[in-house]
C-alpha cells in the first residue's frame, strides 16, 4: 500500500484496498524505504471501549474512549504500532473533573475527542448527567489533566479542529431551533472553553438518522466532516462530506457510507461507526471505530452483544477524487492487514492481581465516584479489604465494587477471599455485571448460624437467588469463587481448597446484553469483586482470557 505523504491522493483504480505494500515506495526521513503489510487482529482494544478518538504525536499514537457511569473517566491508551495498546491512565480522575453521584445507567461521560496541538493534549467530552460539554488539557497525559473548562454549546460528542490560521473549531451533535438533529459549530478558546463566535448549524448529515460523532479535519486544503449516522445500533454507519470552508457548504462523498456493516451477512462484526481518522508517521492513513461482536454459538447466532462496543482499526486509502476508502470498500474484518508503523506483537488480555502494589491497577474501575475509604490496600500483607455498606448492586448508587472489563468471550475469573464478619444477609463475592438491572453474582452469605454460597441473578425487574448451598469454611476462612464464561453462558463455581471446584449454576450471556436492557444502554460487562453489609479480605483476583 502506497504512502500519501503531503496528502498525496492514491488512485483506487490502480490499487485495491489491500494491495501488497511491497509494490509501493515512500520516503521517510529522506531515505527510500519499503513498507511491508502486516496482519493484525481486531478489535485492537477489546471489551467495553466505545467511541474511540485517536491522535498522533510524532511516532506515538493515543486513543481515548467513553466511560459513562464508570470511574475514573476516559482512559488514555498509547501505542507505537496501532495494534499493541498500553493504558497510560485516565483524563478524569477527580470529583472536580467528573461528577457521577447517582448517575443514571449509561449516563455520565459520553464520546470524547482527543487532539494534540502545539505541545498540548486536549480532550473534550460531555458529562450528560452534570454540566454538559467541557475541555481538559495536559502536557503529559500520564501525569494528570487540568480541571474542566466548560463550553457553552449544547449537544453531545464534541470535537476540536485546530486550523492553520489559529482558529479552533468546536463541533457537537445537537438540534436546531426546530428540534431537528444536526451538527453545530462555533469557535472556542480551548484553554478556557469560552465560545468566541455564535453557534451555527453546520450540517444535517447525509440522510441517516441521528447524525452525531462529528470530526472535522483539514486535509490537502479542504475541510472534511466525518459523521456517525443511523444510530449506534445495527443501522450504524460512517459518512463523509467536504467543503472549501469550515462553515461549508458541504458536498457528500459519492460512495457514502464510507463504513457500514448493516448489510454485511458474515455475522462477525456489527454496529460499525463513530470513527476517527489519523495519518501515521509514514504518511499512511488509518481509521479507528467502534463495533460489536455478537455472542452466541455458531449454530445460535443472535443480534446481541455482552462485551460492549469495542475499538477496531482499518487502513484507509484515498481515491483519485480525494475521498477516503475504508478497509474492503466500507467493510472491516476480524483479521486485516496494512502497513503498520511498527511491528505488531502478540496481545495479552489477561489480568493478574496479587495486591503487592500500593495503588489500584489502572485497569480497575469503580461504579460512579467511589468512596475510597472502603478500599484498603495492604502491599505488606498482599491483600485488599473491601468494606461493605448497605448499598447493593441493585441500586443507582455507589456500592463497594471494583472490577475490570471483560475482554473476550472465553475467560476464567478467580477471587480468593476471607470474610471479616458474620453479619446476617451480607454478600461478599464475584459478579458478572452489566448494570444495576442486569448482573449475575456468586457470593458468600450468612444465614442464622450457617455459611451459604449463593448464585443470584438480576434481569429486568426480577432479582432472585437461583442456587444456594451450605458450606463449611476451612480454619483459615479462605474461599475461592470462580466465574467461567464463553459465548453462550457464565458458569459459577466455588472451592474451599483452591484446587477442586464445585459448580453452583449458570447464567445465559444474553441476560447481560445491551439489546435486552429495559432502557437504552451503551456499556459492557465487567468482572468485579464486591462487598455488601460486611467486610472481606481479598487475597487474589485473576482474569484469564483465552
């Protein structure tokens, strides 16, 4: 695949979407070089990582994602090759930056945009539950971000374009004065959030419902407006328009949508959209987008997903008329190839915790703003004490809950615990958690003078204990709980010696799927530890991903 240094347009009639890179040369740092296509696997960031936004700084690449009601907000990933991503930290790590108290399910932090300009990173997003649109900035993403600079512009999915003339354009997906969905634009000061011009309607999209996710680019002297349309479900797609002025008028790409799987019958990837573009250090172009992988077996394909919307990558070429062509003419694959800017390495998605660190791993999330005094880390003893409260997993509140995203279908999660109390009705355990209305958990409880292990399920407005058994804890009080998952079900097990496990019961994966929720939701399943009404000492937490 040829490079496009200085935005040189490639001729699609001479080069297919996956032409062998070895046939084409490009210049890098004044030297002739040949780029070889490399194969890579999608998703590049698996599990619940929707609404990706990407930017490049030299040879470094950064991605951010939506987080909704989970804390901390907006993870920042770094890569050298666009395939292997390391979590550097989060943009929103304090109550000042992100208020999530009693935030509704799938409220909170919506789609972010990440941009770099003149030595500064800027991230803009919307807190749909408190305050609206804002911008934070940082010199070094891993060392913290500024407080929020609030922007007086309505809508969601904000984005920034730093133009050559010093102007900064701010776009959002909102409504015009009649209530019609549209894209809005104004000029802003990115450090203060002050709007410098009136807000104007920029576009009504290209015919799909709910035009959103606007990203404005300046490429080869023209302004390109890329939108997500059709809703973020199975009609999702990405469209492109361009103009000579940032304010338009815009002409649509003749082969819109540039990305869509709504008619794809391979049944492997759905809901593609909400994309962002970047040019790599070698002059090649790439697109990141969200998409979903369906659960269910080969003989039981269902239009449902439990892992959440994930981050996918596709190479992009430009046709002779200056329009982008994504992947296989608008289709992407679970395995693709392209001229990656660096050699790809195997991806490990397992998580191992021995509690030897003084702080929580960056991969942990909490539900809404956590009460950190309920999480006691002891590196000396290699334990974490979870202090349970009266708040349960069934409430729109902040229970004692800490977990990681489920990164693939086939996983084994094990928690080693020891109860620190004998309170009637307490629940100490391990949960496969989508939100307060959809979760399964295996837990230890106390009833009268008896220890019991229970399996409970909450689906819609039904909360019930489906399995339970009495158990004799060993003298040291240790107990192991385990959740095994595949494409069709979760299996819940327990052990009193850490070697021999007894099956307690199962729960169907479709009970934790976005499509089955009673309200519109946008997140994915977590594997998490929790405590209710009593304290628990955790001595191990491991998630094996296969």
